[in-house]
C-alpha cells in the first residue's frame, strides 16, 4: 500500500513543487493536499498568533486521523509547529531537511534566495539559528529576487559555495539556477521528500 503523505499548504503555489518532489524522490508516496489559503493572509502585520498556530495544529490532527503516514508543512512561517507536535507519524517542517542538507554539505558560504522579503528574512534567521544549534560556522548571504530569478542571482553569486532556496515556489527553477551559477542548489521540497522516504521506508 502506498504511503499517504499529507501536504499542508498555506498557498496554492507550494502545492505543485511539493507534489513534483514526491513524484521524483518518493514515487511510492501518495500525496494528499490540504490547503488553507488564509493561513498566510491572516498573519497580516501582527504576525502569527496562538489562534493561527492552533489552526495549523488542527490541520495536522486532521491529516493524522485521516490516515496520513507522514505530514509535510509547506509554509515556512509555520515550520516550528512541526516540532511541537506529538503526532504518531513523521511531521516535517518545510525546510528542516533542506537546512540539514545545506549544513551537512561542508560549504561555509551559503546564499539564501527568496522572492519575498519576509520569507528571506525569516528563512535566514532560522537557518542561522539551525547552524548555531549544530555548532556549525556558516556565512549566510541574502538575495531578494522578486523577478528574473536566474539573472538576479547571477549578479550576486560570486564567492558563494551553495544556494539555498527559501520558498517552495522557487524550487522548479533549482536545476536551471544550479546550471547557470555552477553551484549546488538546495530546495525544500526535494530535501523533504528524500527525508520522508528515508524515515517512512527505513
């Protein structure tokens, strides 16, 4: 029987990349998309609230009681909720596996790329914290690329060792970006799919 992976998304833009990554890296998996397209919009200017966090927890519970063998949150803003759950199945934060992959690569100069300024700031802070927690020294650069991703990154890539994409919506461009820059590119969906396969299939 195919493992059912619940993908809990706060924007439709994250669904395609997450499904495609499962198809490539964990083809036995059966994706189950759960979308609350107000989870991001309702954050507004005041940030995440306890009510919004509870809403995400209820979605995780819904996925687990619905038979999910694993859960992947695709919105980085809610990633820490994954660490607070005691669900009986793996629950992954969107970029947990990507951060681990980047930090395990041995590269000391990592360039974070995002199309949204808020995502860039949030992901950079969390990646730096992850590096600190693991005792790894890493220099993190930032590129805000609201459009013309490859061209923008090409102008900022000199001197960096690895590119880390901050958003699922950017992951379809990972291979093109890697070829253009001559650098490894780590994306959340692919790393998460690899992690889920390893955890669920042993």
